[in-house]
């Protein structure tokens, strides 16, 4: 990853070749060192230039406070805001530990407005003495009498930008070694529009180096000379500090009012012009807009930018192109360039190049030094910075002379690409954010991650701790949005908070973007400067994760501390409320006030119901601490039936369903781990296990197999400390195995007469148990007698009885009784006489 948290200011050496070489070597060493991720215990990142570094990687890899887990609406949001006097278009800058004149040492955010004002705010809070700016400088006071910010009516294009006035548009740049902030302001003076380069002392806001310098320049090429016309220009791209120079790029107001694209080079030490470049000499347009993105510089000090639509005369007029400039002494020279083969189509359809140039760290493969440009239609141009490709006049379907081209791949109107963890990110309008992996110096398609569809189109940035905890930040739909940089899942938006607590006060100016440093995100709006960050957190310090018996007090008190995540100090005097959400537990004190260390505590008595409980400690505006406590049941005091009572089975068989009981404590909570013993008295049956240990639901389950004896079986379940629990089960006989005469044999009766006694048989199973419900058939083998019923069903005692009437003939009659499954019948003899 290429991250350069501080721009390296170099002493000016416009003509001495050795000095220039030394400067370039220093820049190269710094970029090389910053290309490797590292982690500090409390790394600090100054934001001195647009999107952190001159490569415009848009990555702060030294962020140790913000992570995907804590950038959520419950713990992250708007911390404070400060009013300003005009629209903020360029993003704020940040320097830690500034010794402000008369105000002491502060971490400072610098904000420039379209009303030509510059503010220095304390970056950590807006209370007490920090409720006012540390200093505020109106650049109108450093301009001729009567100067005002340029009215939008004079600049034009107000319907597109919705700006009301034009003052300081671009993101300034800071030289930390000289404590200087450079910026370009536009004013209206007696109906004439004027641009001036200012250099202010960051400790006081006072002008330095004899400034300001009025912006004026000429550019000569091939015998022709162009003159910078301030009335047709605005300075939209962020300023660049490199090679001991401040570079400012200009273009039209956005509506192409007779402008030309210009890049001007000023000596950082004396504000003298030392180079000018006109991208459209002898013509119009080819503006440097870049949606406010700063000009880029590589490790050798070469300058890169993208131009808008305009005529193309290769090497002279460079509309819709990516250009490379070199500072050579006190001149600024065209070193290389690339123009898409279809530039005429792009110009005619307003699809020109309109973003910043991403300088990639050195890549493996054939093209070590690469850069990425992008056009409005979403076409990506991966260029070799050592041979950018110029214009392919013979190409008809793509630019084959460059490293790689992805036509219309990433969506329209993307922000400047950004590079992190060997991935390049694109943020187009009405398109998901897309991340593409790099492999051997080329972009790999399809993307490795995509977000939900975003309104988007703005410049994004990524914060991380080295290669970990990456968060992508972007303004989308007027809200600040944070995504996990690996998955591109949305973590937070400033529209999530209730009552729009986190909303961007006053709305956003055209092209406004956020920036982040040391755990805070800073955004300028139309009326304010807003700081987002972590809320002071309520942290559990003791007592979480305990286990105790229901209705008892936890042995360790629940303790919390409220801490400022930025100062690591406790917040005293804050009232905390403890709650288990109405689950029935009680506190020794449901509210507590934090002491001098920010600490507070309470004791907690568990509810009567077993389970895991979440206890919260909350304070308005501070988030909440969570405790997880477990209430386990008391000893078993009762066994209760769960299922399995009043079942029926046959001898030697198992009951259809298991017998299940549940052990409960005095509050009715199921008790696991209880030993339950089962018994059927003297019935002689057997259990699948005995004793049985209750499971996590307090249940003991056992299967019962009956003995050979039929009848009602009482099964008792017992456990220590409980009363006996009884189940009543029915065991019936097996199938009929024997049939025998019980009574009514050897009777005598006259013909056609009812015999004196009924004939009775007894049916039993193989174990001698009476079989009820069996069908017994009686037969006199055709003797002509009759039976009172046939067949006859055995009673509960296994008997079946029938009355027999003799036939009209005399003689001896044999009556047989049979039952299914039994081969040998029961036989009766009847004498008829």
C-alpha cells in the first residue's frame, strides 16, 4: 500500500540539478518507506494534502481507533459541529500538536470556505474555549478594498454547481516543516475576477513569504502565446506541494466559458511563478476539473492531471487526456500524455476525462510504474507512466497501446480510484462501489467485491490499521457512508441515527468530500464544519460472565467505566442506568453516578427463572455496556410427568412411548443432572436404563418392557429430595395359546331341549394369562343342535360361554370349541335321550 501521511516539503532549487536530484531521491525514499504497511501503538496521521499523499492513494493506513466493529450507529456519529461563513468545497486538513499563537497546543482542523475565509478549529471538541475558532482569517482583508468573493452571477454555471459565490474552492496544501498552508482564493474587485495564491502561518493565520501573489501567467508554444484569463477560470483541483513548488490547476466554471486548462507552478518559499502549462493553447476548453481531486505526483516529482473535453492536436492541444508534466528549473514542461482513441466521441457526448490520477506503487511485471485514469463513461485507463501511449490514431475499438483498458466497466462519473491491499476501488454514480484486484500489474475482472447500489460518484477514502480493519468512507446521497473495505458491506450512514442526529448540518456543497485522521472523520458543509467519531464508551470492567443459582446475588459486582476513546480518561459525574430489560432480576442500585475515574457499580440478584440474561448499563449519549449472566436452577424439589402415562402393551413387549418425567426446582425451572430411579415394584418388567440422569431440559426418559405377567403395572420414579412420581401402565396377555373346557361338559338332555348348563371354555396365552376378546367358534359337527351365539368373545377372565339346544334326534353329540391360532380344540359331550 502507498500511504504518505505527510507531504515532504523540500527547499526550492529551481536550477541546481544536484539539488533537484536529491529532492527526488528524498521523495522516492519516503514513498518507498510508506509503501509498506505498519502498525503503531497510537499512530498519528497529519492530513496535509488532498487525500493524504501526492500519489492520491486516498488511504490512511495508520488508523488504530476506527474499526468495522465500532463504526456503527450505536457507538459512532456526529461529535460536534462549528459554523462557518460559506460553502466548504475542498476537504479539511489536519495537523496534530500545533502550537497556536496565544492558544497553546492543539490538534487543528483547517477549513477554507467559498466566502474566502480560513478557519483553524480545535479538532477534538467544540466546548469551552474551543467553542470559537483558534483563529480565523478573511482573505478579503488581504485583498484590495472592496473585494468580495466572486458572485456566482459573474462566474457562471450556478445551475450546475448550485454555488452562491466563489472564493476558495480547492483543497489547500500544508507544508508541515514551515508551518505554512497554501491556498488559492478568488475575489471580485471592481467587476473583475482575480485569483491569488496565499501562504498562511498555520499557528496564526497570518500571511507569509510576502504573499499573496496574484495569479497571472503566459504560455508560449510554437511561436504562439496564451494568456491566463482569471475571469474564465476557477481553481477546482486540490493544490499539490512537490519539488519545492506549489502547483495549482485551473479550468472553467464547469460550463466551458471560453476557458483553457492551466497548471501553474509557484516556488513554495517565495510564491514566485516558476512554470506554466496550457492544455489548449490557441483554443478553448481542456479544463482541469477532476471533481476537486488534487493533481498527482510520482516519486520522481512528475506531475499528473486529467483534462476535460477540448480539441486534440497531439502534443499541443490535449482535451480529454491524461498529462504528465516535469518541473525543469523554472519551467513546467510536457513530459508525456495519453488521449483515448475515441476522444471526439467523448467530447461530443460530454464523456470526457474528469477525475484525479491514481499513482500506483511499483508493480510486478512488464510495467513497473503505472497510473490509473478514468472517464465519465466509466472506462478505466491503466497507463505505464514511462510510456503513457499518446494517441492511437489507428485504433477503432480500444486503446491497444496502453497497459489495460476496461471500457465502461465501473459505472459513470466515478470518483478518483483508490488503492488499498492490492485492490483498486471505484465509486461511480448510481452504481455499486467496486473493488478490483491487481495481479502482475493488471486489473483482474470481475470485481472481487461490490457494495449495494450507491448514489455515489464522490471521491472515497479508506482508513485502516496497516492491512487490517479497512473502512471505505464516501459521501453518497448527501450522507456520510462507511463500508467494510473487504466486503463493501455498509457499516454506518449518517442517516441511520434517530432524529437525524448525525445529519450533515446545512447540506453539502457540490463536490464536497470527507477526510479522516486520528479516529475522526471531518466534513465541510454549506454552513458548518462537522466532526464524526466514536462516542465515549461505557465499558464493562468487572462482573460479566458469571453463573449462579436463580434468585441469588452474583458474587462479583457489575462494574463499568465511561472512557473518552480519544483521551483514554474517565468521565465523572455521569448517571448510569442498569437494567435487565424487565426480566425479573433486581439491583442494589439501578442507577449510579460515575466517580472521578469514570467508574460505577451495582450488585445484581438473578431472576427466579433460569437462563442467560443480558444486563445493560446505559447513559444518554454514551452508548451502553453489556453484561451476560447465567442463572442456573436450584436443587430438584419435584418430579413431574412429562409424557408416557396410561399406556398399554402386551406381555414381554415395550411400551409404545418412553416414560418421561421432568425434575424441577422450587421455582419450576427444569433441573439437569438429576439421578432418577424407576421401579415397577414386583411386576418383573425391565427398563432401558436405570437410574437415568436428567438432560439439559431437566427430562429423564426411559423405555419399559413388560414381564410375562399381564395386569396393571405401577411404575414409580424417585429422585433425591423429591416425592414419588407414579405412572400407571396396562400389560395385556399375548395371543391365544390354549383353549380348554372350563365347565358344562358331559350333560344329558332330551331331544330339542336346552341343556341344563352353558358350555364354558377358558382361553390363555403361552404364559397362562387369560386372553380377552378372542373369538371362540362352537360346532356340533352337523348334529342339528343350535347355539345361543356363535362365535362367542372371551371375557376379561378369558372365558367364553354358550347355551346349546339339542337336535330332535337321540344319540351322543360332540361339541368342539376352537379359537384362532390354537390347533387343539376344547371338546364337550352331550347325550340326547
